C-alpha cells in the first residue's frame, strides 16, 4: 500500500496558523493528487494528476503554476495502480458511508477519486484572511457557497479515522473540480445517479510539521474545544 502525506494539522488552522509553511513545488514531491488550501486559508485547493487548482471565494477556479505558492495545510498521495476500481450508485453522501463497511477502512486512511456527471453540486470556498489571522471557525462562518447543475467533474479527497481528529477532520474531507475547470470547492452536497473511480487504503500516514516556522512552534491549541470547533468549521463534509 502507498503512503498518504499531510503538511501541518487542522488543529493548527483552528489555532490561527494560516501562514504558508510549504510550497506547491515541495508538496508535489510527495504526491500528485490531493487537497488543501493556500496561505491565509485562501480558497480550496484541488490537485489532480500533478496539476494544482484553487477554487477561490469569488467562485473562480485558478490554475496554480507558480511552484513557490505557499500553503498552510494540505494532504496528498501518489495515485497508485493498487487502488480499487469502484462504482458508486448514490444520490447523496449516504453511499460513501457504505464504502467503509464494504472495503473495511474505518480505522485507516483512504483516498477517494470519483468522476461522472452530476445533477447538482454544492460547494463552499474559504475567503482569504489577513494577519492577524482569525480562527478557522471564524472563517467558516462567512464562507460563500456555489452551486452547479448538470456538471461533469471529479470528487477527490480523503477519509480519516476518528482516532486522528485534530490532526485531521475525522471522516470524509472532499473537494470537487469540474472538467472544464470553471467550478470547484469544498464539497457540501452532491446529487448523481452513478459515478466511477478509485478507492485506495493506506498503511502509512506521514505527518510533516513546519517546525522551522516560529509561529507554529509557539502556538497553543485549545484541545478541550477542538472536536466541536472542527465539526462546526468543516460543516459536515
């Protein structure tokens, strides 16, 4: 099984650590597929086949080609031929819950990539924040949402076990990108008859911490309210 690589933690974002601490160029050495956000929690990043896209707060999708562009948080992996081909016949997220039982990954990380024609898609995109950064929970309260109907595109993202809540957002964290690269974001709702793609389970999870960044080293995470805060900030999926 291949490896999943994550830069920084969701708890750090909750604790206002939104400064860019890795580059697109470095991130792509660890994976060609994944999700994340840009410095300042500027929109939603979607990485497919080594190409990096940002769905911004204005509803626009930008192709990011500057390898020095920075991110505070991201998760990636290299797409592998050991991934299982799957069909998902579902009108909403209910079908994804079934995948955990069928493929037995409740206690490990998994990557999902699905492609198809979607009747309806609802996404959100984080608005860019400036120093002094607010908490991720504050940002989540003013995130714009966007919808598209009859759109073809790709869902990509990860399942994380509840044991790692805080390091990640436990459960599914999925982003969407349309085939024409004009619509995307953090996936909230989807309606479709059937989509196809791949599911891959991981035996190895590599967490990279930006210890060269003083603000990261010095921050304090409020672990008592972390679980409730993450659930509120993530908005479900």
